[in-house]
C-alpha cells in the first residue's frame, strides 16, 4: 500500500530525459513506481512532477533556529539547502565569540543584528552540538559547511582579524575542522573577497589566511568522505589572477574535491567577461583539479535604503550622515545644506563606480510605506519629481523622510533577450552551475530564494532550453556536484523530495518587506506562484503555495548523506608542513 499516489502528471525525473505522463508513488518517505493502491491519491493532471530543487548556496544557518521552514525557499520548490557558505558559519564558535560573529554576519551577510541577538542561544559547544539542535526540527533537508572565519576566530581570538596564524594556530584550526567534518559538516568554506568586512569594517578573519593555511584546511577536507569546498576570492569579482588560479588548483588537489565559487555574472553588456572567468576552470583542470562557477539565473534587483545605508554609505561624505541614529538622520536629510553636500559627493569623481547612483531620476521606488507615498510605488524618481515639480534628489529624500527611511530604492535593471540567451548557454557549460541564491542573507536588499521559480518562468516565457533541462539544472546537477545520496532525481527507492508545479503559472510574486524576524526585524520576502505541492521525504511542506508547517527535513551529514566526488589529481598536494 502506497502512502501517496500522484496521478496523471507530467513526470520530469531530473535526468534530462523527456517528460512523460505517469504516476509517482510514495511509501515511507521513498519513491515507488510499481503502482498499486494508495491511502491518498492526488490528481495532478496538467501539472509537472519533478524532483525537489537543490540550493547549494544559502545562509540559513541562523534562520533555521527560529524558522524551521527556511522560508520562503520551499515556496519556490527548494527541498534541500546547503548553508555555511563564504566562510561564515555559526559553529564551532560559541558564546565567547557571539558578539563578534553576530556583528560580522549583520555587516557582511545583511542579517539584522536584532534578529541574531533575539533568535540565537549561542550555548552550543562545537559544530556537532550546534548541528544537533536542528536535527529532527527542520522543514527541508539542510547541510552545512564549516566556515573559515569561525574557525580562525576560535583558534586565534582577536588576532584572527589581520593576524598571521602561527603553526600551532593552524593546527588548532585543522583540528577543529576535523571535528566538524567528523560530526557531519558537508565541507569547508572560505573567502578573500574585498567586499567581506566585519562589524567594525575590518576584513573578515579568512581574508588574512596564508596559502599554506588554506591548503592545510583543504587537506583536512580530503580526509573525510562526502565533503566539498566552497569559496569566494577577489578574482571572483574582478577576474582571476595567475596566483589565484594556482591557489584554486592547490585547494582542489589538496582536498581531492571539486571547488565551487560564487558568483559568475553573465551579461550581454560584457559578453566575453564570463568566458574569461570560466577559463580558470580549464587552467585548474589542467593541473588535475576541478573548479565550478555558481551563476545566478535571474537579474538581481538589488534594493537600497536610507535605513540600512548599505552601498549608499560608500558615496563620498555620506557615511557620517547615514551613521546617525534614524531620528537624527531624518532631520539631517531634511536639511537643504546637508542635501547639497550629499548630492555633490555622489556626483564627484571620488564616487567611482557608485557615481551612477547620482542619476537619481533613473532610480525606481520599489516599495513605499507612508500613505502619502502610495501612488509613487513602482515609479521612477524622475517621474515622481516631475509630478511634484521638484528636483529628483529633493523628491527622493522627501519620500524617504516621509517613509521613515524605509523606502525601497533600486536601479532600473532589465534583462535583455541577449542576456537570457547567454545565461542559457552558460547553464549548459559543465564549468558552471545554477546557484548563488544567497537565500537567508542580504535580507534588506533582495530575496534570493526566487532563483528557482525565475528559471522555470523564464524557460516557459523565453525558451532557450527545455523544461526537462531546466529541471535537471535545478536538481540532479547540484546534487551530483555535492554527491548527495538518493536526492536530485525521481528514481525508484530514492528519497521522496518532490515538487508539483503548474507550468502555466509557475513564477514568483513581488519582493515585499515583511516584519517577521526575531526582535521585530524585517526582511524582503517573495511568495512562490504555481507550486501546488512540495514534499520533503514524502511529507507535504507546501500545499497550493502555502507552507504547511510540517518539519520532515533531514539534517544532512557528510559521508552518511553524501558520497565522495573526487577530482582526477586527488591527493597531489598536501597541506602538511606548509
């Protein structure tokens, strides 16, 4: 007897094979295709039945402590997520390092400090103890990498920022990483990105690591089955140097694992840029390693605000004003003299790449809050200024002050047909993979969880590849990169992570501010559209675009829930004694 029979849908199994009309059964959390009677039968005629989506790049480490569902990712078909990316994990650090790590996460990953302070206990002892708090209490399958910055903080204390690790400190980091991997961490993550700064504005700890430290930690990864490496380097943003390519190859070889990096930009405005970045994979492969780029499928609509001040505070002369407490900030932004100084700073040569923001008329008011501003939502600042008979910068700041600084502002970015064509070509490239959602992070700037629904809607509306290929890129491809056992495909006996969506409606709603975090903090949130059913291990977590509240997720542990994905030159480099 089956527990559930999904009857009459178009089954796309994740392998890339053509979809077929058929039935999918579930018994005791696993997939069954032998037919037979069922306790419950659901007619899914006209709908697509496919594997649950696998999101390799999230930052749900903190959120899962207060939101077992990992919302809104399941609303977009995600059934498996990996956290602890970019070198940022909560464990093995505990209460002694809580203040530093919370302020770092708030700064670098855009998680409200109030939510982290109110939502985390910080009473765990080590990585295994922290993971155990989530076991049996999550709505999706979740695995976590052990972050370099947390390891450095535990091993070096305050010296982790800017300090060169002594051999004994490197040995301590390696020992901590071995403990985390033995407890089930899915691998190791690190960062040298120049944009990654801590709460004090200093480089995060991992940015001070030497090559020998990196290789020693990578070697530890290779000692544990089913593990991997994720990172972001300066070259991920600006183009890889020869030294960085050698480092990437060295890490892959020392770990004996593929390395994935975040995030590959693809744009018709720079049609050769992504090809130059992907060539690093060829150079790493020539040394026996493997390098895979994560690429975000949708055009990111980054939202700015005068409340967080992030990005805007990089404009010359803006930081002192945006550093004021909100009431004083509103007074300053209402002062004509202050406005004149800010406008001059934004338009100056010192503004660099941010100077484009000074074209205020082209910014869009993505979300407003004061009743008097309701008619302005969705319009450009130029349109609003013209209707009010004001200069664009004055009109913008009048709206911002009336909204109590909460106004959502974004540069108008539109995806061209040429952009979409290039993206679909990149998804076919074995050197790249759909990912980089950052779901759970940058909560005041974006909702990265829409990445999967964006792909499906884009394929339906714009073409460029089959729905079968789109599903494979969201399911089997990432699952195989991380060696996830029995996930990523609809196959006999595999785990029943299943998505049922309406291909005519699938997509996502608008990004809106939602004040539902601990401490009264807010985040940007977008609903899924057309996801009729989402099952995790055979239990429904989404029904008709709504969360059910069920928590059937598995806490993924390396070696148990993943198998080793090796590289051709595995073991060719060792970090020992470096």
